[in-house]
C-alpha cells in the first residue's frame, strides 16, 4: 500500500463518520415525523366520521321538517 492510498483512506474514513451521523439523524427525524403524521391522520379520520354523523342527523332533521311543513300546508290548503 502506498502512502497516497493510506492518506486517501484515512481522509475518506474521517469524512464518512460525520456523514453517517448526519444520515442517521435525518432517518431518525423522518421516522419521528412519520409517527406524528400517522397520529394526525387518525385524529382527522375520527373527526371526519363524527362530522359525517352530524351531517346525516341534520339531513334527517331538514328532510323531516320539510315533509312535515308540506303536510301542514296541504291540510291548510285542502287542495292536494
């Protein structure tokens, strides 16, 4: 092994350690964000389900009220 090869290997190894640390920190942060995103998606899905139930309830109320009012108008009008 020549001196140039030995120096190249020493420099390459000394530069690879900080790069490896940066890469592992990035991976760790990426996994942490993925966990937060999954939790957020779960809470948004729960809220969406609750809102769907509320909309269905409101649709039933509006629909029922409309039909009830039509019947009352029909009784008052007497033509239908």
